[in-house]
C-alpha cells in the first residue's frame, strides 16, 4: 500500500487543462511547456497548503486527495485564483467518498465518479458533488441540478463554486440514452471510429451491422453518449425490438420526441441524432427513414441492425468481435470464479470473442470452473453449429454458444425457455405460469444462467436469445397452442381491466396494461393476421380506455378501425365498445364526422335490441360529436344519458353526463349553473375514488372560476385536477391542466405562464388533441396577454423552455403552490 495516502472518508480532486492542443498551437512548444510547468507549480502549492496529497499526474491532469472537504474546496478556489491571470484554464472536480486504498492507490466507484464530475466542467469552473457540498455547506455554491454522467448508473447533483456563468455541463441530460447496468469495457478504437464517422459532415446515416451478440447496441449507446453535447436538440434512443410493423418506426421516433406532428415537419432544421436500435426486422421502414433524413438537413441517424438498410445515404460500420484482451477482461468481470489467464483466453478464442457468448460462458462459473467450461466448449460446440450454412461463421458460433447453454438445461427448463418466446416485451410470473406452466424455481434457474433477465416483477430475454427461443418453440410443435394460451391470457386481462379502469384501483390497472402493452399489440397483430375478428374486437374494445388515458390516441384509433373493418360479420354486440372508442378518439382528434357515424351505428343496434346501455353509449357519443354551438341538442342528449345511467345504475356514466351538462352551461356563460353541475360530478367521482372523473370535474371547475375572475381559486382547482390526473397518467388531463395554469398566471407571471403554455402545446401535439372552441379561446386569450407583456422574442424563448421540460418536471413545478421554474 502506498505510504502517505489517507484512508477512510476523503475528498478526491481531479484537474484537467481545457484546450491544451489549441494552446500548444497558439503559444508554441517552448512557451506552452513553460506555462504548463508554472500551472503545475501553482496547483501543487495551493493543494499542499491545504494538506492535499498527490496521487497521480498524467500529462496536464492532476489527481489529489484531501483529508477534509472544506480544505479541498479552499485549495481548489485558491488554485483557480492563482491561474486566473495566466493562459491556462483548468477544470476542477471534487467528490467525497470512501474509495478503496490498494497497493497502487485508490480504486472504486468514488474515483470514477470524481473523474466524471471533473470531466463535465469547463475551464475555470470548479464543480463538486452532493456529498462534498453536504460537508462544506451550500454558501457560495450554485446548484446546477441533477445530471446523468457517463458510465454512472445514478444521477449526481452537482454544485458550482461561485456564480459565474458557464456553458451547460457536459453531461448526458439532453438525451434518453439508456443507462448501462454494468461498466463499458474495451472498444476504445470502435467508439472512436463511430464517433468520428458521426462527426463527418458526409455521414447522415450510420448503420452498425453484425450478428446478434456482437455488442452493437452497447457500442451505439457509448458512442452516442460522447456526442450529446454536440447536438443542440439532443440524442434520442428509439428501441425497435418490440415493434412488429414498419409503420411504427417513425411513429415511435415521434413519440420519443414528444410530437404527433408529421416527423419531418417537426424536426425541420433541428440538430439532433436519432439512434434506432434493432432495425433488422423492420427493413420496410428503411425508405421512410431515408426520406426523413433527406428532408431534415441537420438530423442524423445511428442504426443498429443485423443487416444494412441498403440506402444510398447509408454508411455501414461492421462491428467486430472483441479483441482477445478485452474479451478476457469481460469474462473475468462477469464471472463468479476467475480463472487462469491462459484458460480464460482459450475460452474467449473458442467463442470468437463475441460479447454475448463470453457473458453466457461467464455466467456458468456459478456452477462450473473455467477449466470445465473450456472442456465442455471444446467437446460440444462443434456439434452445435445450428445456424444456416450460408450464415457468417460468427453467427453459427453464437447460435452454438446459446445452444450449448440451452443444452445444459433440464427438459422442463428447455420447455419453459422455448415457451417464454410466446411473449413480447417480457411477462410477469403469473403470465408465465398460465401460458407456459412455469414455476418459480425453473424461471429463477433461467435467470441465473443469463438466458432470462429480470427487471422488477417482469422477466424478459435479450432479443438474440428471444429469437433462438422462438426457433426452439417452432421445433417443439407447441407454438400454436402457446399462442392460443397467450391470446386467451391477454384477452382475459384486457376484459378484466376494462371495468376496473373506472374503479378505486384504476391506477393499478392502467399501470398493468402499460406494462403489457407490447403483449396486447402482439395479440392484436396476430389475430388480425389470421383473420380472428372477434378477438380483435373484444381486446381493442376492452382496452381503448387505456389508450385514451395514456395518450395512445393515434395508435388506438388505428387498432380500433382495423378491428371494425374486419368484423362486418361478427356479432354486433362486439362492435359497440370499439365503435364507442373509435368515435370518441376521432372526435377528440378533430374528426366529428367519424364520431357521428359511429354513434348512428350503435344507435341502430340499440333500437334493434332494446339495449338501454347501448343507447346511452350512442347518445353520449352523439353529444360529444355534435356541433359545439348546438347547445340545446347537446343538453338534451346528455340529459337523456343521465336518465338512462340512473336507470342502469351506472354511476360512472352518470358522472360523465352531469359533467358534460356542466360543460354546456359553461359554454352558454351560465357560470353558476356550471359550477353546480361540475361540483355534483366531482362529488360522485370522489365517492367512487375515480381519478379520471375527479380530474375532469376539478379542471372544469378551475376553468369556470377562471372565467369568473377568481384566479387563486382557479389555480387551486386546476392543481387538484392535475394531482388526480397524475395518479393515472392522464395525458389530456395534463394538457388541459397546464393550459389552464398558463391562463391563470398570464397576468401575474407571464414567463411562468408561457412555459406552462409551451408544455401544454407539446402534449397536445404529441397526443394530437383538438381543442374545443372554449378551450381554444382560453388559450388564445392567455397567449395574447403573455405576448403583450413579454414581447415576441421573450415569449418564444419561454414557451421553448416549457416545451423542453420533461412532463414530470413540468408537473412537479405546476403542483407547487408558487410553481417556481427556475
């Protein structure tokens, strides 16, 4: 162990010179060497003065450790002051932790964290971690907020010494790139190559190709994370593995970006990078991606795929296997039992140094020694080249590696492994038990062998392994039976969920449907392919309320219309739910004609069968689809709906009708009557603990109080509505609530109001919500007031800030009594 290094809790300090290459060219070699030497002298003097101990120095960078956090911060401040008059500008980062003290020095996560914090800063800037700030106090520190830093799983709150203005930290905030659960190992050459290609002006579309298991996705994340600061409008991850239709590729990108506009129009001249992961099964979308890039001159795309997209603008980068030393490092990092270097090297060579193959082999060290693993690989792998003869050799080797892991399973485990391929996007234990006759022990065994992964209460497979499992399922002859069980399970789930979406436990059911959305999509898609109209009608008719609430309006309409188009011969009773959902979504997206047509069909069915429930559904839809100015007709329709709801004992529908009657009164300017009706609906919603009804009634009350000039009361009610909407992820509730708050703050705090309007507009565009005339009037009046107060440029800037907020941040700010956004 190195002598003189303090142990226990210490403060780590890293420095680095900004723009050293530029300075070398500007000053010349001799002058730069003198400046660098003077910089080192000044830093060492400041650090030693406060008991700092030099751990390491590389080039123009220092690593010091201090026994106290206040001493470290004071040393950093004096060092920057000493350098302020010279040509060299240094970034400094501090973090307090308990790193492990080894023979060579300090190691552990705290060292990595301190280095990443320092790397995020700019020349002349001193930044400190939350743990350091807690020990020195917040006086003199400026809170820069939470940041994602490369290779660190947890967010870090970072503070700056002093209040001088610097550019944004070089963190990963302007992105949704997934955080890796394990450190990125090796691949320095490949990362540099991919980054260089993406920086080239001639490269607009870069495709990382290679067989499953080569680490294309991880390489894409690592390279893209290097470029986040270079794209003013962000770097955005678009996962495609769970999608089945090429038409969903650009829709998924649009949803990631938070827009429902035509994607090319939305991107326009924005400078951004889209990262599409697992494109190989959706090649029908390649032409659309090419057209998107042609129309958006500052956008680029990074794609991972097992084969190129064959577009003229495409640049292909074939991802190689790991270098031998990198593969060995990966094996040792993932192993329970490390082995002799020569044995590990032999294992990696036998596996062609494919990352996935190496990880699978390393997972077996839970039960086998590395020497035994090598012996089994040498004996069995040549017999398991299960890939096509014309496939690349590495692909055959990977299949053999997975097959080897599969072959080590018991027969029951093999059946379960193949059966899990029936799911899309993973499954719960209960689903696996029902569809695949799984038991917890066998499922846990598959997790232990790295063939299945677990996140929370869900089990899932890497896509490469999932594909292998699908092949095994087809070989078993059980595919048709398992698909039938899969369909039955999720059809039953959807039909169980449908009434519960209006119950006390509705938030649980919304979350459950969200988790199973990919499985629901798979059932709908497969049923459409085989022409099973009844399944599509029943499932789409059951879950359209989920699509409505969670903002899947465009996708939901597409499923519902597909269900209706293919079911002309089905039992008319099955069409009522899908017609209601399709009609309501159409009206709320600005297509009342479709709503009226759907209402007429349901009304005809009700007349033929005498169904009061169907008639109430039809009249409710007819009222929604009516001309907004035809107050008498809308009131008459909702009055009859309310009467039918009372006769049927349908408390939910009664609260809807009463709320809608309040909306008629509001439109007529009968504010006191509107308040009475909205309050009545609110009481019913609260009695049933129905967050949807509470949200809508509270928001309507807020808008009414706003019209009466009762601003404080309006703000309180709008926040009540947003609180209820938050319980169930109510997207249009968020839209209307934020829009209302924008109007409520238009005069008192126009900058804040503009940000609320900006966020509301973003959500409205994402879901494709068409505002009613009254709502549009509220928005336009608020916008006019804000523009007059701020001016055009400031208004545009503030609304842009609102758009840039995450939904969760916008809601957090909105629900605080003073709603601060700075």
